[in-house]
């Protein structure tokens, strides 16, 4: 989803957040005062002293727990008073609640709030890539240690480059799975509305017919796509926000070709669908997730349950649009979305957490969890959506999503108790990603 003409004050907000006084985003534990272990071959060890440690599987809070991190992985989780290994760097988070690093399963690091057409027409790809790197850093500092970035909105394969640069330590950011360009059919994605003789860029790769679509899938995978994103339907909004035209973009044959071709290369498919018709077609074709699902009924959710398809509602982007433009038409969108979400909740659909950040400043991505709770989800369930469920959606449940021995050391500390106040996720004070400190606002005890 994107929309136009957001006040530039939001962009200023992003910039001011980025300018906040934070530690350098890459502080290897090995460089602490404890120094590397003798011989330099043993990975550095850190001990995280937790005020409270949240077991996200059960909701249990353990006071005084200590997490031992060796290199990039969690070695053990000790109870209160557990012995800290000699030479470990100690991080004193005894005033904080520690929980797994959050996952956002629907972001657009290459999209900024503001005029969509201007971004595609007037901003160079290098400029957009630098902006995306800043967004990735903002997401990491907001506690999101992993994201699924669902298309670059016309910025080609920049997300694959950003993913790899982050993995190589060139720039700070979450670990990423990326969708590259996304696919829709002629007439069914912006930029639209220009004179036919004027050649304008498109926010997605346009492909028609099974053969073109298979070729587009192959191209995207060859240039680094971890996911294929498809537009199952597409809408045009009136300036008031009302959906004036919601149409299914592909024939069943086209959708099946897309999912089949992706599957041949073991790439899952994420389908943008607002309505039942597109969602059912996508589900029948075998997609792994349905994005947005503004207006989905029980039959569609039943199909999703039967086929283990995830629902990634992205409540935040639409809610914020309504807040910014509180017209009756936007209210209809938000009301329908809330009813769909509550239907899915009652039916126990697998609900993932993704915010559509990019439409709004990435530093606010945790507002997705606040909305899920506002609409009736238990705080623990919302936290599970943004950790355990999202990890499964990404196929990384063996390495992220919980604080358990053997998993990557992705953890955050917040000021407050998110089980009682989900808004405490806005007060992230410490971020550890793969054993490296990304944020340490307390200046907690490094090297002591
Ligand atoms: Zn989106």
C-alpha cells in the first residue's frame, strides 16, 4: 500500500529520530574492555543481566535471569544468581524487560512517507538506496532485528543489495528477506494516469500471461529475491481514500504459473489481496501469506486455515492513513479491516505481524502490535506474532524468534512490561543482533 501527499513533517520526524544520540550501530563484543579471548580464536562471551526475561512461548517473566551469549549465538539461559563465565562482558539490564528481537514481516525500506510519484520520478536509485539504509537502521534501533521487506516500489533490486550489505557489516540494519520488484499485470499498478506517449517507471514489474510471469519470477530470483510478491488485486483510491475500483489482477492460470515457478526455485509467495476474490485465487494457487486482507470473510479464512496460509494484516499503515485523513471513506476501510482482523482472531488463523512501515516512519513500526492489542489480541499473542509466528513464516524458526540456547543472539530490552503495556515497545533501550550491540542507551556496563 502506498498513498500520496503525507505532510513532510513525518519525514522530519524520521530524520530527527535518525539523528538521535545513539551508540555506533556495530559494536562487536570482542572490542569491549574484556578483550578477545586468548589466542583470538574463541568467540567473545557476554552475559546479559535481565531485570525480567520474557519467555515468549509461555509468557513467563523470570526476574534476575542471565542470558549467556557466545559469539553470535545464545549459549544458555541461567536463573537468578547463575554463574557468569570468567571474562564475559556484562550488560546490566536489571531495570529492563528483555525479550526476543522483534520481526516485522511487511516493510518497505525503499518507500518514504510522501508523494509516491515524486519518489519514482525525481529520486535517483542511489538516493533511494541511501534512504533505505537509513530506514533499515531505524527499524533495527526500534527493536526489529529481522524484517521481510516486501518490494522496493520501483527501486529495482536495491533491497537485495541492502540485505547483503547489512549481512556483510557494511551498514547497520536488521537481517532481511527480500522480494525485490513484485509482480502485477498491465494497468494494475502505479505509476498510472500519465499520457500514453509518456514513458514512466512502474512501482512493480509488469508481466502478462503465464510465460511473461514465469520469466519475471525467474529474473527476480536470479537477482536475489527470497520471496515473490504478487498483487492479487489492485485498487485506485480517490483523494478522499475511498476505494473506487478493486479488481483482480490475474487470471487463475497466471496466478498458478507465478506460484508454480516460484515453487520450482523454493521461493514462497506473498500475495497482496484486499478482497475475497483475489485472496481465494491466491490461496488456491498455493501462496504462503496473504497481505493486508482488508475485507476477508469466514470462507476465505477457513481456506487459509486448511492450507496453513498466514494472514499479515498490516493494520498500522491503514490506521495511520485514516488518522491523517479522517474521512468517512477511510473509516470504511479501517472498520472493514478491523472486522476482518477480529474474524481471523476468533477463527484462530495464523496471524503474522507486519506493519507496512515505509508508508509511515519505520521508527513507529511497533504500532502494529499496539493495534493488534487494541483490536482484542492478548499482548502475549501479539508478541508471539512478531517473534515465533513471523519466524515460522520466514522459515527461520530454527534460528530466531525466541531466547533459547543455539539460536542467534537477537534480543532487546524495553523500559516497562510489554505484557501489561504493549506501548512499552516504543521504549527500546538495548538491541543485540547476532551477538552484536546495535543500541545501548543505558551505556550498560560494557567491559565491566
Ligand atoms: Zn506493503
